[in-house]
C-alpha cells in the first residue's frame, strides 16, 4: 500500500465522477468510488481504472483516509458523522444539508476526532478570481464594503438535462434554485463580507418544465453593515455570473463567465481587469489539492464546516421568507 492519502468518493453521479477524476488529476492520492447504484459504480470505476463498491460495508476493504461525500444533500450530515467516527477526513458537497438536525452530532464527532479535517466543497473558494478579489478587499485599500450584488443565471436544462429525475426536483433532497444553485454565490459573498444577518426573499417557479421548485430568486439581504442583493434564474439563455462589491473608496468585481476579476477606484475612467483562464476541471483539481493540504495540516482556503452551517442557515431563512412573505433574521 502506498503512503499517499486514500480517497473514497461516495456517490459517483454527476459531481462524484468529477471529484474522482480531479482527485486523480492531483497525482497526490489513490482513489476509489462507492455508490448504491451498482451498475453506475461499476461503469465509473472501470472508466478510471479504480475500485468500485456498491455499499460502504463493501468499501471497507479500501484503506480510505478520506471520504468525499457526493450524495444528495439530505444524506450529507449522517454520512459525515459516520466518516468521522471511522477516523476519516471528510470533504462534503454543497449544500451542507437540508436542515439543522444532525449539525450538533457532527460537531460532537469533530470534537471527538480533532485530527480529522472537514471541509465543504463550495468550489468558488478554488476560483482564482474570487481569491484575488477577496485578498484585495481584505487588504483594506478599498475601505469598508457597503453594498454588494450578485446577478447570475444559466439555462439549467442545457447543463443538467436530467434535472426532473434527480435530487433537484424536491426541496427535501436539496433541490430548487436557492439550495442547489444560488448557495454557491451566497457562500462566496459570505466569504467576502461575513455572515448574512437578514434575508428577505421572493422566489417562484417561472419556467422549468416538469418541476415545481423555484427556478427564479430575488433577495435583499444584509451581511452585518453591508446591503446585498441576489438576482438569479435558471432559464435565461446566457450562462453568466457577476458578483460586485462596492466599498468606500472603490468597487471590486468577479465575472465567472469571463474568467476575470477587477477593480475601479473613485477617479478611474474604467475597470482594470485581471483574467485567469481556467477549465471547470481545473477548479475541482485545485479544490482537491486544497483539501489534501488541509488533511496534511496545511492552510487551506476551502469552506469550513461552520461556514457550511452558516450558508445552510441562509438557505433555510430564504425558504422561510418565501413561505411567510417576511424578512428573516439569522442569529
Ligand atoms: N459543486 C458543484 O458544482 C456541484 C454540482 C452538482 C451537484 N453538486 C452537489 O453534489 C451532490 C450530488 O449531486 P449530483 O448532481 O452528483 O447527484 P446525482 O444524482 O447525479 O448523484 C448522486 C449519487 O449518489 C448516490 N447515492 C445516494 N445515496 C447514496 C448512499 N447512501 N451511498 C452511496 N451512494 C449514494 C446515487 O445513487 C447517485 O448516483 C448534491 O449535494 C449536489 O448539490 C455540486
């Protein structure tokens, strides 16, 4: 057996296969896959020349040191707890969960296994554009952030034709635009500005055929002293995501679809842009490397378990605000 970390990817559907490929791309680990769908796991394992197992019991012969949890959101916390109790480092796909039940039990398991590294796979943390924008914002050069906006969307059926038949179709399994898609941007904004403290959300099912969950969202939020707005839909033609932060002495922006970040200070005639080309797999490979760094006790930019809990509270507050028609405070 090699000394390299041994990573077991649990759930090898859409994102699990990508994690498997990108962990292997790092060249820093061995990997195997586990999925309760025996046909799927056999196919994926054969495609990458790794071992595949159709249950965690069967996977126990693989000497895992880390689990990457890529199952639907309502299963994440129970699997995380089980992994920690088996001494695993754990990378958990977003969103962390669909409710707060189980959070306390994971915290207790983390306290009992302090050597285990836990991170949440909000992949925006691996984006060079967001990392640079955050560094500039935290340097203080631009003054205090005061106002921020997220404007984004894509034609979801183009990117996920099976959306009707997967977890996306139901809130209970982590579906809908708020829990599934917008959550990446909310977590990114919280990384820049700090936790959301208040959420006022309007959302509706507008277009996507075959589902009833919301595909369109407008949110007015507060991150402490910063006013923020979120505008998102899953049926528009352009696949675009633009995040802007306006601070006392200038503005900062990230444009994912143009793979760049930039700034404009008061007095500047135009934006200064910094492009960094990256394929989608590059982001997941950098994320995998950052997780392996964390497992080795090195600094890692990935979202922590508590960051995931905070963004989960946002999701729950947004859904409650839609139901009640009122703003919801987040403690
Ligand atoms: N970071 C991203 O960009 C990104 C993209 C897509 C999905 N996701 C997230 O990843 C998670 C999975 O999404 P997906 O699109 O891959 O879903 P998917 O439906 O394609 O795959 C999920 C897989 O998990 C398997 N599974 C379910 N319960 C299991 C269990 N107890 N043990 C083993 N296998 C089990 C299913 O058989 C299925 O193959 C969700 O939380 C989703 O929000 C993240």
